[in-house]
């Protein structure tokens, strides 16, 4: 069994980027954090942290961090399933998604979920796949077909993609002629009108990809 205190120290160093910041979060001294990480590395027989600014994981450290996050999520899900306590997911959950998915799906879904510590990484669909393959994120939203070992995928509701443009853009780009005259909204700055489209420009079909033990976030 690996020491939980050492695992927490190791994860905190990578999330904060330094041993000092990790010590502040954990409420211990910087020396204690350093000793715990060193003991973990000696226990495993390999370096886990590159002592740079900010601190970065080695290849083994990246795998270890992913393991810690997966185990924490599994424990939280077990507690929820058994009805023992309200779920308290403390793992740092990273999810990558294109900008249109972040505003159209992800923020609403995370607002309904019980995730308390998550990070959204904005990338295009191809980069999302790369991050999933390298294990640098726990989940991703992409419009690309995916077949990655250990990653399950779920279809998401289709998203309507529409176009808006400022009057200046419409004047400079003839292709914006498909847009209607400007419409002002009381909730918007009256000096910044938008143009609303006559039709939906595209339907985007997205998929939610989850690594290993990650539970669904209520998006699908």
C-alpha cells in the first residue's frame, strides 16, 4: 500500500506548481512536503517530480497522478453508491473541450454536477484527443471519432451553431450577408449590436470521452 499522506503531497506539488504552495494547502511545512515526496520516490524507485519552476511530473509522475485521481474518484463514487456520506470529490478533475462545447454544454453540466475541484482546458477537437491519449486530462469533449484504450465515449445532444457579427465585420466581409440587420438586446451593451442569422449554420455532434473510472458528469 502506498502512503496516502505522501500521495497527497505529491499531487499537491504538481497541482500548485511548487513545494511551498503545496505546503500551504496541506497545512504542513515545506520540509514535510519535500520529505513525503522523496519517500514516495524512494518507495517506488523512480523520480516523480521534476524540480523546476513550476514543478512538473516525470513520465512516471504523470501516470502516478492519473492513478491518484482515478482512485479518489472511485472512492467518492463508492461512498455515494453506498449512501454513507454526501460525495466529496477532492481529486483535481481536468476536462478538455472546444470553446463551443464549453459554453454550450459543459458549464451547465458542471453546474449541476457534484464536482468540487475541476479544471476546464480549452482545446480544439484534435488536441482534445491528444490530451486523452497522453493521459493529461480525465475527460474530453470532441467532435472527432475516437478509439483510445481505457476511454469510454458517450454521444451528446447535438448543438446548433449560429453566427453573430458586429456591424464592422459585416461591412468588411461580404460573406456575412446571410445575417439579418442588427438586433439590440436590453441586456447587452447598446453600443455593441449583434447580427442574428437567418438560419442555423451547422449542427455539431459532440462526444463525451471519459478515462477509466471517471463517472459521468450529467452532460449526456
